[in-house]
């Protein structure tokens, strides 16, 4: 049983899933907007030659200048303010001295704590002019998978409906869904119930109710879904060294659907980032 499946088993008691009211939605809107604005801010800096460490410092400074703190810094010993995952790194890449190259694809994952609320989001970026057609397709399919998962969210639907929508679309393009990591509940805590698997069967799992907050953050691989953790204890990579992509939004279940807390203030959706 993978870590994601193990977490889902613990979530079958729906009483563990917190429900939130109107004031809580307001807190999440503010935190989510700042997290998304941080990704808007960093977009023009994602260019060949910049180091991931430099991007991390820029993001941390922006977050602190806006009255928040970066949630990853110090979380279970994590050493940086962001996660930056390049090419075959699936998630939790630690920023450092590595310089971006023309043709790289990368995910930047931002979580802020603003007035006690956690805003969590990530986006893919294309570095330079020579990103391969296959890499671009992977990024596009991953984004569309996320949005199809979000479209499945409404009271009365199940967590399995979300996973099924994501898995069906990604696999229809001959990509694979990572099993070892999942989305999660959040609010005034970083990680909470429920665990959101990005694969599954319709009608299975806990039923969605108004007031639930959670992330949806599919990780999609160009090759097989198997991953491994490097010796730093954080960085997850594809075992077959195939490319991986991820997008993430924080959402709240409403009476007739859901609200995305982490939409880009600039109107960015997927790369190339052109204001909408």
C-alpha cells in the first residue's frame, strides 16, 4: 500500500474531515490569492541561468513583504521556503545552486501562512525557447487533468469521482498518474483530512460536503508512475527518469460546486503565461 493509499484508508471516517463557514472561506481567499500572486511575481524570473536558490529567495522575500510566512520553511526539517522540481523531479525538489537550462520544465510550489490560513498552489513553467513538444504536451495534459478533477467537485460527489476524472484524462494521453503522493485537506493547518488521490473509481470514498477545504495537485509522468526518494529525504524523482509535471489549486466545496482559492490575480492559467 502506498503512502497515499494508507492516508486515504485513515480518512474513511468522514467525521475527521473539517467543515468550514463563510468567515473561513474569506481567510482562505486571502491566503490563496497571496500564494497565487507569488507565482505571478516569480514568472518573469524563470529564465535560463537563474538558480533555483535565487528563485526561492525572491519568493520568500515577496511572501514576507506581504505579511505572510512561507509554510515549507522548517516544516519537518525542510530547509527552504519553496519546492522547485525540475524535469524528472516529481515533487519536493529543494532549491539550491542548480541553474535552469533552456528547455527545462519545472514546478514551483508555494504555500503561505497568512493570518493563520494556509494558501497552497503550484504551477509548471517552461524555461527558454527550446522546450520539447512532448514536454509541452505533458504540461498541458497535467493542467487539463487538474481542471477536470476540480470540475468533478460538488456536494454529493465523492473523492473517487475526482481521482477518476484526473486519471481517465491523463491515461487517455498515455501518461501515468503518480500514486505515492496526494492532495490534502488544509485550512488553519498545512495537511489535514481528507487525502485526495488523483486516481480512483467513481462513487468511491468519502462524500463531499459544503465547507470542505482541500488541494488537488496531480503529478503526471511521461513514463511509468513509479517514483523514488533521493538521499536528502525529500526529493522525489521518476524511477525511469521520465519527465514529470504537476499543477495544484486549493479549493473549497460550496453549496453548488466549488471555489478555487488560488486563481492567478494576473489571469495566468498554464504556460506560456499571458495575462487573461
